[in-house]
């Protein structure tokens, strides 16, 4: 785990460096920290699910140099801007699973009760397994879980547990990377994930919850750079299902608001 003080130092220095060394790069706006300027490109050894030696994949204009947010975090922030006023979180409780540092201050301030959870991390309120949580039924008004549900062996149990701890009128806010039609096992021994999600997981969410609303990258201004701009050998990688395909660009991010019975409509309805 990176130390908070070192990240704060880097966040103060990197914006100036990025503007200086990349004066001609495209400029973007991070809605989380209000940074304006070039974003950092990330290098990946291979795409999720690929095996063996591959030519490296580039994720262009991905990371904000100030707050370290990437595409999914900025989409989550913007979608929460639409959602929170209608949900009225001030008197409600949130369980944030595997909490992202760039989102924590916003969520902690918005909700009356804010708890964090992770199986192994030490900087959280509770060490819990999402497949078998010790919380009582109907403990929280909201559960926020991002890039977690691909890991536990029992995905169905994880969804049941998330629904179990939600109160009537509650919502699970779920983010996962989807780049294929069908979910399949991740048999890469170097990966910690049990599965690679396909767009069919949306049907799993709809079976587990009473109503599901999806928010996608292209619903928000491009100045915030919310698309995974994948390139291999300078060629865009976008051979993905229509739901998440950004033609000639890459893969859209997707955020699901999954409601239990009694939830009031969101601001986007």
C-alpha cells in the first residue's frame, strides 16, 4: 500500500511536471481534483484474459497526475454527482468495499455513516470477506464496490451478501471492467481474479436486484476522459461488445446502480 504522505507529495509535484514535459499533449479536466492538463499514459503488459507473451498495450491519457484517478474513478464521481442529491445521503450509511483514496473524502463527507471494508488491507474499518460478511441484515443504505467482484471464487454468494446487508430502499453501486460478451474463468496463474467479466454480468445484477440503472462513459463530456483508450502497435483495441465499445477508441467504463425494493428513483431516471 502506498503511503498517503508520499502520494500527497507526488500529487503536488506531478501536475507541474506533466505540463512542462508534455506541453503539446491533449488537455483534460479531472472533475475530482479540478486539475487541467495532460493525463498520464499507462503501459500494460497485456489485456485482461490474454496469456503468454504479448506486445504491450498502451492505455492513453488514463491517470490524473494530481489525484491519481483513472477513467473509472472519474465516471464514478460524475455519476455520483447526479445520484446523490436524489438519494439524500446525509442521514444514511455507506459501506465502501476496497475503498479508492480519490473517492473516500467525498463519500465520507456525503454520508452520515461511512465505513470501509477489505479482506486484507489494514487501512479499513473492517476486514471482511464479501462472500461471507458478518454484518447484520439490512445494515447499510448503500454499498459501493469497484473492481472487487471478479476476485472472490463464489460470485453469486457475493451478490447475495451485498443485497442482504442493504436496507429496503438501498442501493449497491457496482463497477467492473467488461470487455467481452460472456463471463469466463480467469485461469492465468499470475492473476488474483477468479473470472473475467462479460457484459452478461448485467443480467446477473438484474436477477439479484429489483432495478438496475447503467451509466456509461459517453453520457458525460469527453473533456474528463472516461474511456479506456487502448492501443497495441498504435492501433486502437476496441473489439468488444456494443454496450461498452467506443468505436476506434477503446472500451467505455460502466457503472451500475442496483436497487433493492423500495428505492426511490435516482436523479437520472
